[in-house]
């Protein structure tokens, strides 16, 4: 099969590789769509993923496809499946206490196990979820939606809250759709890209704020991942407010926070890691049409275009879907 194999920083080669034989409890998935995540860009640039990267490896953790071979009693040939990439050991102290996302032995398809930037992927049966009523391109967005749902679940949200989303890329726009489900209508955004501003306005953002504004917000959700955006998130938080730092900044990023100001605000600050227990809910929300993310898909590319896409953002880009 053809696969985009990652050999280390900025070194990705599309080549023919052999598929390993299926083991009991595994399925072979013909990959139909795989989204490019910011984490893929970080890994390609030589940084860390959700788990420690081992290479050579096939990246791509936001994927779905069709079962073409099975050694699982749970799936049949022809099933359409969304893949939850994160594999937990089940026996460490974090798994046993219900905090599986903090697993000491975390493995992830597309990070340290072969993932979806390939024509086929071998997937453990417990990582696959059947879907029927959405396209493959939409199903590839289930994983980032699941991650956002995990983050949002940490917050106590009221419809009357004044909410600021910092960074209106794919993740910020997914957060926007989830907040609309909660009935939130005082939705504001901060973004420097004009195209993304217009998309957000079309999807219900009340206003795009300027960085210099004195406005403060009951809830701030940070989705940009820069030193400046994280510091801005703390600054724009109202007294008694809630902050969700959702982005994945570079491991080298350090921020300056004034503890005395946070002391006076008595704010609640949350961080969020991967997607424990939320992938199936993400699929259900997409299939029920309660959340529609079709507008996020701006580019569809082949495997041979992947290196270019990881190196440089396209014009008017939101979500890039690889179709192997």
C-alpha cells in the first residue's frame, strides 16, 4: 500500500510498504479521509505529540474508513468506522481512577503507532466506532470534535454567559458550534485572519473583538496556542470567570501570568488533554445533525501533497482532509 512515512523532523516520504497480517481483535480499514491536525504539524516540525513520537511511523490520527478485512466479531466487511486514536493501558493508577487520558502508557494511532495517512490502517477493534449517516469527510472531524467536547465538559456554562473564543481556526469554530448547543448567544471571537473572521461571523459570532478592548468575559476559551494568545486569555477573563486553555502550544512556549491579578479574580482555569469517552458522542452529534462541521472543510488533498500541507498553510484554509 501507499503510505506517508514520517522519518523525523521535516522528513516525510510517500512510499510502498507491506501491510502486517491482522491479529485477533483487529480490523483492516481502507482509509477514506484523514484530517490534518495542528499536532501533526508540530510532530512534522520535530516537536512532541499527545504521546512520545516513535519513527518511522505513519502519522494521521483524525481518520475514518471502511472495513475491508476483519478478525473481530464486532465488525463486518463494509462497515464504515470512525477511529478513536488513543489507546490506554487500563491498569496504571490514572486508568484505574477513571482518568484514562492521563494514562502512563498512552499509545496513539498516528503518533507512535501507524495511523491514517495511508491507503489502509490496521486498527484494534476497541478503537473503531460504526457510523452510517454522514460522509467520510465529516466523520474525519469526529476526533477533533471529541477533544473539544472533553474540554467544554469541564466548564459550567449558562446561556447568558458572555464567552470569548481566542483563535477561530478549526478548533475555535468547533467550540463555537458546541456553545450554540448550550444556547449561548453572547459569543465573541478574537482572530487575525480575515477569512476566518468572516466564517465565524457567518456561523454566529456576535462580534470580533480588538486586542486592545477593555471588555471582560465570563468564559474564555483559548484555541490559538501562542504565548500572546494565552496571556490575552488570562487578561480578558472577568472576575469569577472560567478559562479553558485548549490549545497545544509548543513545548518551548512560556507565558507570563500575574498571580496577584488571578488571585483578585478568583477565576477557575482548566486545561484539556485528548478525548476520553467522547468519540462516540461526537459521532452521534454529527449523525443527528445537532452539530454540522461541513463548513470547516476547505481543502481535500492526496498523499503526495501532504508534505506541502504540513510545511505551509494554504490560502483561506480551515480543515485540510487527506484522501489516500
